[in-house]
C-alpha cells in the first residue's frame, strides 16, 4: 500500500469489468497508489450506474465491452448523474478509444494493464481535481465581488474554463451538450441548462425558451416568428435565439422601459 500524505484528499474509485480476475489485478494496482482507495466493484454496466449513484466515487475504471450495458452506454448515464466524475475506459481494442472520448472519458488504458500507465492516469486525475478545487475558490471569491465581476467555472472535455459572466451571450443545447456562446468562443459542458441557470446568480440571465438562456444585456431586437414565437437577435453573435410569446411578455415587463 502506498504511503498516504497528511492533507492529501483520498480518491474513491469504482471498478467495472465482467472478469473477476481483471478486477482483482486492477484493484491491487490502484490500492497500492498513495491517496487511492477502491470502494466498489461492478460486473456489468447497469450495476456500475447504480453503484455510482449510491457510492459517489471520484473515478470509475470501466471496461468498454460488458454485458447488459456496455461501458460507453454506462458512461453516458453516469454523466447525467454526475458530470464532474472522471471516467477511465479499460479496453483491449484500439477501436474503442474514439467512442471513449466521445463520452468525455478523461483517459483510457489498454489491457493487459501496465502499472506505470495506471500511475500516470491517477496522477493526471489528481492534477485535474486539484485544479477544479482551485477554480471553485476563484469562483467563490468572484461571486463576493458582485455580479459585474462574477466568473463561471465550466468543466469541458479536457480542461476547466473560467468565463466572465458579462461575456456570455446565450446558452443552448447542441449535440447533446450544453453550449455556452460567449464573446470569446463557445464552451460545451454536460451540465444541464436548468443547473446552469441556477448557478448564474444574476437577473441578467433570462430563460426565454426551454432550449435557450439569454443575457438580457445583449438583446438588440425582438421580432415575431410564427404564431407564438419571437426571434431574438443579440450583440456579439450572428446566431439568433427563439423566445416564446409568454416569455416575450415577461421579458418586456422585466427589462424594457416604454
């Protein structure tokens, strides 16, 4: 067992593989690493999803080819439960690596396992986790400075980004991800529109449609679009956004002066 340094946060791991021998090998390697503990083992994808809900691990090591629900399918369900979890695919097939990254796996390891490769994966996860904690502190400090200087932390496929709130133009759903359109680019995350709206602690952000959140400060034009819909144009983008009739009335009462 590796020596655990005082003050080091313990990484909780769940392993999923239909082969008990494979699980045992991986478990021994992981438990030998400082600051890592294996808290559960699953033998299929469905069991893994339930285990993640109950145990709330930091990382899951999951075999791609499993019965009942394969690793990629399980990963998608897991992200709907916890978009901040780290998923590492374990596979014997190179062809699975692209599918792994399509569901935001942070890494993949090939069978048979190499001890040094697993150590590298854990070191990478620890570094990312430390960075996320640092960014949380920055976000809390920014929120104390008032809405104008607030910043939003967004975890994307391979990094964490800090976005100035005032740079956000609108937010929508694209390719099964939530896309945050800003004056500096588009950032995609697995976080839902609902959760993002709750995190944006300022009245400037308006849920104008089930598929859109807009920055009220960026709105330049509302024009009828069909029977019960408006088309919204915003500063800083050529993209247009939809607003329902009911929301258009609410928007005018809340933000517009006649």
